[in-house]
């Protein structure tokens, strides 16, 4: 493949405008040569903003006319499958936004299609790429064995996503599922989920507990009728507790890690707090930027995709891995009590 990867972007909505296209233009080995969107004005506006020379409203025309090395697909979930599939049939490596389709069936079908085409298909589960998350997970693993993981994603709003085509759990809360499964580095073997509904016409609360095959236990909680966005992860192991804040009603990216002293104590009233050390991490500092797309993993995920194409190797989140996260969503929902 050429040293400079010629990329066609499909989808010129907010994700393209705010995070992905600006990131691609900062990656030395990437060149966005074409933009495609079914809304002509939206595609034209993005092209003018970033100096993209070719504009299309039909994917088929772009694939036929452009000499592309890869595609970045940023369309809505209900359209992802067919748009990505056409790119794979053209033998193009693809980076696609999450979720990888509207079902695990679609995700697994795309995984087979990518394998048959012999090309890379990376999925944008950006939480895996957040510099703070990667740093804290490694920090904890260097000091203990992770035995318990907790993920939380709370919001205020409707729980039917993409104009009602997809529930919030597989479309949005899947971020929690994917990162928890990625950190556990295993597949779930037992689970129980309480699914509830409040002030909506669809289910909008999910509280799951599960055990992975390697013995790690996890809880995943999501609720779309709360006071606002709260997105946190917690990791526990002997002598270590980590608390990762990816948003508490506002933009934030920080973590605190509690390191035990080895002296057991169970009563704050009787024995006090004990000799523990608290280490704090600044996600902006670790990322080297206070730009959202850089400290929140969006820049890193497309950079990883381009690196795989120029240097070889596998992306951090392959379509096969993303399909496994979709299967975990199905597993949790099938374990409703």
C-alpha cells in the first residue's frame, strides 16, 4: 500500500465534522481525497472547510471514480451495514463508527466479509483508545490482578436511538460493555440483568452483573432518565482500586487510584482511614491535549487504523472483537430477570 493513505469519508455529519475529519488531517500518512454524503450541502460544506477536492452524494460513484486506499464510514447505525459491506466488496480497508451494525448478526456478517476480502475492518469503540484509560488500566495491571470491573453510563433523554431504529443499550451503552469486556480480556459465562422502563415508551434502564470465564466479575449500569451524563469505570484488585471519570455532567477526563498499605481495616469509625496512598491522573495531561477528540480517543483510533495500513498489524478494535461485544450485549439482555 502507498505511503500516503488516500481516504474516502462516507458521512459528513457531526462525528465527521467534530472529530474524525479534523483528526485525519493531522495524521501525516493520511490524505482525505473524497467526501460522500446523501445531503449535498453537508458534504460540500465539509469539503470547503478542509479542502477536500472531490464531493459525492452516491457511495457507488465515489468508489467507481476515486483511487482510494481506504474508507472511513461515519453514517448512522441503521445504514452502517450496507455502506461498509459495499466498501469491503470493493476490497477497501474500512474504519467504521460504532456500533458495528444494528445487531450481532450484522456485526458477524461484516467480520466474515472482511475476512473474505482480506482487508482490515476497524471499529470505533473509542473508549479503548482514550490515553487516560489505557494508562490507568496498565498502571493497575502492573500492581495487582484485576478481579472486578464496574462500568456506568447515565444520561438524560430518550432511549430509542437513530430515529427509533435501535435501542440505546446496543447503540450507546455498548461503549460500557465493550470496555468492560476489553479490560476483562475474556468472555462472559454467567449474567443477570434487570431491565426497566421509566418515563419512556421503550426500556431505558439496564443493570447487569456478570462473571467472565477467567473469574473476573463485572457490573454494567445504564439509565437514560437521570440528572445528566455520568460515565465512569472502576477497577478493583487486591490492594488497588481505580476510579476513572469520563464525564460527570460536563467534560472531564481524570482518574484516582487508591493503593492499599497491606494493613486490613474495616471500620472507619473504629480504626480511621488507614495508611493508603491516593494517586491522581489528569487525562488532558496524559493525552497532551485538552481537545476533546484527542483526550477522548477519537484521534487515536483513526491514527491506529492508518498505522495498521502503513505498517501492518491489527487495529486495537477489530470487527471480530467488536462483534464479540455485540454478542455480550445479546447475552446480557437474554439474561434478564
